[in-house]
C-alpha cells in the first residue's frame, strides 16, 4: 500500500522522509559531507512522513563529517557509470542498481556498470576535492516511486552500508574530522553520504561483488538480500520529474 506523501529531503540523509514520487534538486548553501554544503530542496505535492528520502545530491550544512569539495560527487558518479538519465537519489540508485533501471539507460537492457564505478571512483573523488566541476550536463531525471515496500527496501540498504561504515574508516584513511565527529557525536549526521566520501572501499564493495576490499565484508550480498527479486518491481522510477537545471531551487 502506497504512502500518500512526497519526500522533501535527500535520499541518503537522516532523518528519513518518505512519500510517493520524490524528486528535487540540490542547492549549494553551506558545508556538508557528500557535497560542499548543499541543501536539497525538493518539490513536494503532498505532506512528508518518516521513511527513506528520495531526491538529489548532498547533505544540508552542518554535518561535522563533511568532505570539502564534494558537492557534486554523487551526481558525478552516475555520470562516471555511464547513465544516460540521472536517477534520484543518486547514491541510492547506485547502491540498489541490479539492472532494474532501464529508464536510466535509454530504456534498453544494460549491464550493471559496477566496474565503471569502481574504476572511476577515486579519480572523480580526487577531482571533486581538488575543486574541479564534478557533474555532467545531463538534465533529465527519474525518481524512485516510494511505497511502503520500497521504503522498507531502501532502509534495509541503508542499514547494510551504515553498519559497516566504521570498519572502513582506518583502511580508507578517512579525514580526521570524521573521527572527531564520531568521538564527539557518536555518528556522522548522514552516515550514508559520509560513506561515499570517507569510505570509498565500502561503497565499491557494496556495488561490485568482485571488488577486492581491504576489509572483508558482505555489503553487496546484504543489499541483494534487501532487494530480493528485482523483477517484482518494488523499486520503480517516475521519469516525469522536473529536469535538474541550475536555476532557482524547486519549491512546493
């Protein structure tokens, strides 16, 4: 049974918000983790609830785990993966992709681009941190349609990543501010976004079962178990969302 609400915050963020069809656009506002300080303002035609947020990009400002320069990293990673259409949420789509999103690949069957992600990951992250423009000119976007069942799958995927985050901090040489934040706060504000920029090996192992991880883990299998039979169509896309352009942020 579907919820009657649309999300107004980014997917990988906590607190989680849920809804029906969710789409939005990131707007730079301050300092964050999976983006330089980015606040996503999403279009919501109905009210918000508590579930898994689906929208674009990075975190609202104030996360002590923020990695400088990574405002466009999630979007850029989809470009590295060769997506023809952007999928919202960027990180959520990348983690959940098992070949069930042909809308993002010209409506054609496709091989999951796990190798392109793992091979291009470090260079893109380094470029972002060095001040390069990390996003592409793709304008069209599709958003996950969130139902109760989809909420459950997405939250399960989040748990697969978040529960393994600390195991990778040392191996991936996470920034010192992340360790300080964990000591003081007990957690990053948005651990999934933090995983993308502070623990690349974790994310790579979550999307590519053949990736040689420096830390033994079963993140890929964990996510596969969350998804179950992807042919059941729990995670479906709505491609009628407004295009991602660089103008005024979307509002309600």
